[in-house]
C-alpha cells in the first residue's frame, strides 16, 4: 500500500479528532462571545468543504450526492453566520422568518436530494422494500411531529412565522425517511453510513428540542453540541473510504424478517396508542381525528408490508421448489444413463466371452493337430514352419484364455477349487517351464525356495499368477539380464518375490498397474507385446485368496513383484 493511499485512509480520523477538539474549544471559550461564533462557523464550513474533498479523494462512482451534501452543509453554515450577525453586528434577536431561516431551510432539500440520489443507486427490489419501511416510519414520525410540534404553530403568528415553524419539522421527516431507506439495505453496514446516520440523528434531536421552545436557544446552550457533532460526523462520513460503497449497487439480500424489521412494524403499530397515552397522561386534549387518521394509515402500511414479505417468501419458496424439481430430474437422468452404461458394459463382456469361447475351440484343435504333425518325420523347413504355427497358436490361445477369464470375472463367475497347496512345488514348476525362454534371451533365471508351510489355494490359479509374474519379468528384461525368484515365510504369510533387472516402471504408472488393460508407457513405446490383463488377473486371484500383489520398481533399474498369501489355517495352528 502506498503512502498516499494510507494517508487517504486515515484522514477521516484526523478530521474526527480535530472536530471533537474544536467542539470542546467552543464550550471552553466565553459563552456568547464572538470567538465562540467563529469556532461554530468554522466547524460548519469545514464539514461542507470536506464533503466535497472526500468525494475528490475517494472518487465514488457517483459524486453529485456529496456535492449536494457540501452545498447543503454550506447553506446551514451561511445560515449560522447570518444568525450570528444579528447578535454581533445588528445587536438584535433574529426575526422570524429571518435570512438565516432561508439558508437553513435551503440546506435540508439539498441534503435530502443527495440522499435520494444515493437511494436511487440501490437495486429496485431493495428500493421497493425500503419504500414501505420508510413510509411507515415517516407516517409514525409525522404523526408525532404533527401532534406535538406542528399543530399548535398552525394557528399562531404571521404567515411567514407559520411557514418557518412548520418547515423545520417537515424537513426533519424527509431527512429521516432517506436515512431509513438505507438502514434496511446492506449498505447500512458501512462505516460511512453509520457516521451519516449518527449525524442526521444529532441534527434531528437538536431540531426537535429547538422546535419545542425556539426562544430558549437563541444564545449559546449545550444543545449546540448536537448541531456541531452533526457537522463533524457528516464530514467524517465523507472522508471515510467506505463512502465509495454508498454509491455502489449492493448485492440484493433474500427477504428476511430481521429484528430491525419487526421493530419497525412494532413502532408503526404502537405509535398511535402511545400518542394517545401521552396526551391523556399530560392532560392535553385528545386530537382524535389526526390520531385516528394516523393509526389507520399506519395499520394499512403495516398490512402492505406484511403482504409484501409474504409474497417475497412465497416467490422464494417457488424458486426453491423449481430448483429442487430440476435437481431431481437431473438425478433421474443420471441414474438412467448409468443404467444404460452398465447394460452396455455387460453386453460388451458377454460379447467378449462369446467370441473368446468360439475362438478357443478351433484354436485348441489347431494346436492339437500341429502337435500331432510335429511327431511325424518332417523336413527341417516344414518342422520350422509348424513350430512357428504352434508358437503363435499358443500365444493366441493364452490371449483368448485371459479374455475369457476376465469376462467370467466381470460376470462374477470365478470358480476356485481350493486345497492345501505346496507353493514351492508350484513355483518350481512355473520357473522350470520358463527356463527355455530365459535361455533363449540369455537371461540368468535363479530361484531360491524355502520350505514354506502350505497355503489353502487353487493350484492352477497359483500357477497362472507365477506364470504371469515370471513371464513379465523375462519379457521386460533385456538380453543378458537377470531374474530372481524367491519364496519365504513372512509372519503368517507366504511371500513370493520375482525380481528383475529390466526396464522398470515409472512411479505414475505403478499406481494403475493392476487395472484392467493398463500398460505402462515404456512398454507401449518399446512395442513389447501384451494386453494389460496379466497383472489384473493376478491381483483378482490373489485377492480371491485373501492375499495381495504389490510392486516396487525403479525406472531403468528393474522391478520386484510380490505376492503374499495367508498360510493355511492348519499350517498356522501347527
Ligand atoms: P502385459 O504384460 O500383457 O502388457 P500385464 O498386466 O502383465 O500386461 O502388465 C501390465 C503392464 O505392467 C505391462 O504392460 C508393463 O508395462 C508393466 N509391467 C509388468 N511387469 C513388468 C516388469 N517386470 N517390468 C516392467 N514393466 C512391467
């Protein structure tokens, strides 16, 4: 934050301190002295000046209201100067109406116009709500003004005196109305608004007290502090950075029945009875007609306000109902779509199973007849051709078997034939079968098998897992590498590990290795043949035996696949 910004943020504090000090000085000076009037006029004029200054510093999107406030406060201040001229220059009390009254009364419409411009910036729904609330409060306040202040003045004094006497309370009513508009909108949370509100309240209180007996306040009294503080607070509001927000259309609030709103309704409803009570308690004659009219008006307004609240709530409920219906429709569509996807998946599995099954029969027959043919006396060429056919037919058969197995798994049809199995025997068979392949690639295939307790498992499935792991190790290890197979007991488990010095697997790929059809990037790049089903099948078989398969691998250095199976219960007990 730069220095200028910081300074513009704290300037309102400096003005508040100076304003309070000047107010204290006013009362410290000899009362009714010329110096005192100078301080008074200076405070008024400064409020007018900072109103304009504030809008230049903070640059709100709408500056006109602050210029109008400046003009209004200046009019008050000029009124003060004239008021004092009567005492110190013309040495007489001001007449009614005086030139000071003209300026004072010109100030109110300017301030009100400024507030109205700010109110116009509110969203239309905020304005609609505010209108009812303001109307209620105006009606209540106007009833009190009429009964206690204005009514008596209507019949006493000259026309000019009567106009002036009626104008002040009327202006106060209008000023209060604009304030109430704001009080019920989110803007009211800004600091600038609060200073503005305090300022207007000071002004209203001073005006009301003054209005009760104007003659008593022609000279310095403590009541002056209210007008002075009103000036100071208005100036602080204009200098506070949040004054900018008063010009911004605030986010609309959902209608709610806040305590403030309820309090307003209560005030509106109790004003007429309260006025009646005050009149009867003070022994004044009861003004039945204005009170009845006021009570009727207030009752009507409260009714309108309640109706609008109910309407707004109903609208809200309607919107909510609509949103809920839309959400339910979306949920139903999603469920239907899921069902369709599941059905498509099932059909696909069925199709794969069907095709695999139909392929297996002729493939088995091909491998059988090729084996038979190889037993005959053949030329070397023909034998070589037939061996290629046999190898490829075997690979095809293995692939078809894997596909069929997975299709059965998907359909929840894996059948196990468990028995107590000596895993060391199974691993030895698996490794022996792989030896020709290792030799063909020049890979050193070693094997250390401890005498481990038996496991309760399906022997063929175990052979399938060992086959997968060892054939993968050979497949992904370059020529001249090494593959080591070990079998050990570890706690209550039997642990088989197949370690190779092959291409390894990247950490990102390791996470997805045991998913259906997944192949690591380096396997695809090197065009190593495969389907991505072997490890998935191994995991499902291991889990069906309450065991697990896992991998540790380093790219370019090799991998270790580990199968862990729980020992058979009898073996654990022994
Ligand atoms: P396939 O071997 O048919 O591709 P698998 O399911 O057996 O399918 O293996 C999935 C993938 O895991 C392989 O494609 C390969 O990327 C990776 N992988 C498996 N074993 C090894 C290994 N020993 N070394 C490096 N990568 C391996």
